[in-house]
């Protein structure tokens, strides 16, 4: 049986189990300068944990993490057209946070190994193992790729920290303590956006690697951690049943979508496809 390390997702050991979550898929379009959604579908309508959806390069499938009846986490693939789910990793370990790589034929994931070490592994798209990304780096909770050779990752230190790892030089740079679990590359640049948790708010900062300095971009008066940077829409975060977009010109937050009418009370993850035509969201009870 696999061991699921709860602190991969929660700071407190008081949580005895992963939350009940579902993944929804929606169609997106722009109407009269406003984005609207339609055709909401709960694609994982069952009791249990499904999380961390990621669209394939061609937007035809979605990778996600599912905890099955053995209490282990596997990576599944959902075929959008056929509405079929396929278990693609069937190891005796737990895999989380699948991320498609540029080739479209490989993906990476955080793997909880037998000795509880948490490292990033690379897999073929059929789920077969290729290799461990960086053997000397463990205690990884979350991550994103800045380029083929640089990894931005959330390290389970005390306090938790955000770090940048160059896979060629092995340079591991501390960036901040108390980061959120979300951080994203800003497309077509070397910059990335991350956020730091304060006592009652989150401060979003943009980091410039060439200057090794960050500047404050925005803030939000809650500790909800999930956000993305979209190449068209910019900074978007979730809060309860809404997605909020930061209007850079007006310097204010505006509701992009509300999912309250679907009975969704809390959006914990979300991702758009590459053409801004589909949106996958994770709702928790």
C-alpha cells in the first residue's frame, strides 16, 4: 500500500485525510467583451480525492491526481471527447501534481517515495518511469518549470520556502519563506510571479531573475493560496466560489467567473486550456 504524505498539501498534521474534491470541465467564450462559461460537467463525480488537473498540449485530455481505494495517489488521464478515465501510473508509490512537458509525450510529477522522500520524477505519457529529475533535491511540495533546465519549487522546510533550482549548475537559490503553494512563470519572459502569506493577506510579487529582485504587483485580503498567470487575462485567483482577475490598469480585483449557481462553494485549483476555450476547476466540500 502506498503512503500518502499529508504535509504535501497541508501544513498542519491535524488533517487526517485528503479533502473530498471534484474536477469540473467548462466551455469558455467571450461575449460582448465579457468571458462566460457554459456546459459545466463534473468529470469526476464520485466520493474521493481528484485534484491538480493539467491539460495536454493538444487540449484533448487532462492529467490529474486521484486517490484510489488503496489510499494511494495515481495519475489519471481523462479523454475529453470520449469522457473516459485511464489510470496511467500504477506504481506502489504516490504521484501528485502532473505537469506536461513541452514535447507533449512526457510529464513530471511529485512522487512520495517509500522512505517518504518527495522528489520530482519524469514519466512517459503512458505512465512508465523515465528518471528522477534531480536526485539530490527532496522535500518538494509543489513546483513549476521556468524552462527546460530551471525548476521553481516549494520546499517543506521550517518555515516552508520557495526556491529556484538550476539543473545544470546545481545552484539552489532561496527566494522567500512562507510562500503560497502557487507560483507561475510569466509567459514570453524570464520573470515569474509568486506570493507571500502574511497574517491576513497575500502579497503577489514579480521576480526578475536577471536583476535578482522582486517588486510588489498586487495584494489580496485573504489567505486563499491558489492563483495562475494567464498570458491573456493576467493574474487570476480563486476565492470561495469565484475566480477573481486583477485589472492591472485599474489596480483592482474584478469577478471573472462565479460558480455559486453550480452549488460550488470553494474553488481550490483551476487551469485554462491553451486556446482559452476550456476551463477545469477543482471544487472542495
